[in-house]
C-alpha cells in the first residue's frame, strides 16, 4: 500500500481529523497521500491548498482540466492519481473511451477529441516533457485566455508534484474508480 506509515484518522489530532473529514466528503475516503503527509501535519494543509487547483471552478472548464490531470498521471504512471483522477473524470462525465485513451502513448489517435481537447493534450504532453514551443503556446493563445492557460499549467504542475510524492512513497491506488486500468 505504501512505503511509509499512513496516519490513522482516529489517531490524528483535532485539526487533522477536521481536514480528513473534508477530504472524505470530497473523495469518499481520506486519500492515502494525505495520510502519509500527515506525519508532518503542516504539510497536509499546504499540500491540500495546492490540490485545490483541481477543484477550483475557474476559467478553464473542469473536463479540460481533468483531461490534463489524468494524462499527466498516466504519463508518470502514478497509480493513485490514475485511480483518483479517473473517478473524478467519471463524475464529471468524461466518456470511458476518452478516459481509456489517455493511457496510450498516442492518446490523440485513440478517441474522438474536440479541437480544444486536442490542444489540451498537446500542451499537456509538451509540458510534461518540458518542451512547450513558442508555436504551440501561440496556438493555445488562439483558443484559450491567459488565465485559462495559467490554470491549465498549474494543474499540470500540481499533478506532477502529486505523482512524484505518490511514486516515491509507494502510495498505490485506493479504489476510487470503477475502471480496471489504474496503472498498476
């Protein structure tokens, strides 16, 4: 399940229990990542703040943010984030064909993507490789506002952050989604 001890909800201090309760309402369970980070309680609130980017109803439509989130998780083979991202994408109405396509190296060819979704995938893949060209950025600016591009970039960066934590600490999927492909 994990290379590190996961703090039990019952054994956590009052502030952590309250934060865990909020996470349980959002996810249906306290994420293993939060329980691992709870060994350093201040990390939980700081990291939860970063995670709010995903839930932020901002400029970029949620399905587009979730395509980026799940694509990064797939590229980085983060089992926990594939699991939680798939569950969230299902909840937001992303089709199972598109969710499954995100696990393929050539995801653009695996499903019927809208023009905006194709750009999101191209930008996500390039960002994950640290290879966003001026041409791709200019193409993005034709379709998305700067606040939308900033929100997308932040989503990609935060997802990468979570992927590193989960992979390094050995945090596996938690059973949030109903699809069999969780990257394990």
